[in-house]
């Protein structure tokens, strides 16, 4: 038998090296790949390197399929929408109340607050423009701290924890995200930056800081996201990414799309780019919604207020509440709600 030529031996050796490298690399991605395929129902069983089926008898170590998460995604989308409308109305009512101190009446639409005096009224000045446009974001920030630091931690039921979590996220976003959106569109919070004569570099710096703060809040909130689960199985090392995907990321995408569709103006708004402004704010929620995915060391937040674990079902009552709130918000504010608040305050000697 004749020896093989040198180039053929070299080719086989090189081919063997590539095969060994591929096997070694595939082993590193095999577990997450197989688990992901199982999650999508494209594989009959999750990853099992030893073919030991006993290791899956304990419920808390099993991989769960996508349909098992649907109840979480559905509930979270409903609560996302309810929390957004609540946070948005708090924001706008703060603006309306502050404007009334300067004898400026307001009309609340489902897409903006309109001021009947117009943009060229002599009532406007630097001080009240800054004060009125800052009121909404500032109240939202204070509200976010209240929802996040107090009420969410005291909530007993995971559904209420999740509601306060979304409410705090929306409130924080209507401060930090609103600044970024305002800088881009010159609307809303952007008036504060413009009337304080911030340069472009300073606006960019503060915008990056705002986005960084939101990402950090979202990263830190991972333990609260995990606490909204009723099952340790859903938040173990293998299921955690899928749980966060369905509990925060998917609801952010679907809920934001629904709210943007609802908020499309039915006539020319006073603030031309208001839908773009709101769209950027909703887009900025990504920094809060996706960040928990990267906090692998987080453990579920537990407190003395935590309730016993029960099976999670569809929140039909919240669905009905969301439908009612959406209809009231969209059609109740379609023609505008006129606020004419007169605040009179004086102190004098009584004769």
C-alpha cells in the first residue's frame, strides 16, 4: 500500500482539527441551544448530556415550554397598559394643575395637553414655561420612587407587585426618557432644556446619563421582576431568560405598540411632533425592560409582606379594567377635557 501524498495527509490533519474545534465549540452552546429549541417546541426534550431522565423529575430544575409562559406575558401586557395610562394621566394632571397657578387653562386630550391661549400669548414667560413643563416629569420621578421603594415592596400578591413595578418603570421613564425625547423633538421636557439654554453637548451628556440611570434601575430591579413569579421553576438558571422575556421584554414591545396605535391624534395637535415624542419615550423603556435580563446574580426579592405561592391564572378582572380604561381614555378624551382651575390665595387683616 502506497503512502499518502504529503498534501493529502496535511489536508486530513487540518480537517480533523476543524472537526475537533467545531465539536468543542458546539459543546459550549449545546445546552442553551437545545433548551431554546425545546422552549419553542422544536425539540421533544430539553438538554440532557447524560440522558438521565431522573434529573428532570424535580420540578424546579425543568425547562418550561413557551405556552407555559403565555399567562405571564398576557397578564404583564395588561398591567403594562393600565400602568402606562395611570402614569400618563398623573404626568398630565401635574402639568394642568401647575399651569392653573399661572392662570392658564388647559385641555386634556388622549395624546397631549393643549393650551387654548396659544404659543404667542403674553402670559408665557421663561419662568412659567420651565415650571409647567418640569412639573409632569418631576411628579413622575417622585411617584416612581414612591411606587418602587414603598408600595411595590409592601404588595403581597405578585400581580400587585408587577403592577407597581410597571407603574414605577413608566414613572421613571417619564422623567429620564422624557428628557431624551424632549431633547430630540424639542417637545415636553425638552422645553426645560431649551429655556435653560443648554448646549448640544450638555444635552447629549445628560441624555446619556439619563439612559444609563434607567439601565441601572432596570438591572437592579431584576430581583423584583423575579419576585413576581409564583414558581421557583420559572426563575431557575435555565428558565430565567425566558421568564424575563415574557414578563418584561415582550409586554414592553406589545404594550408600547398598542399604546402608540391608540394615541395617534385624530386631528392636528398643538404640539406637532407629540406622537414622535411619546414614541421615543416608549422606546426608551427598553433600558428598563431589557436590563433585568443581564443581572444573572439577582435573587428574588422577598419581604415580610410576601404571600404564599399560588398558581398564576389569567387576570380577567384586570383585562376588563384595561378595556374599560382604554375606552374611557381614548373616547372620553377624544374631544378634550377643559380644565379651568382658579386658585386664589391672599392673607389680610379682618376688619
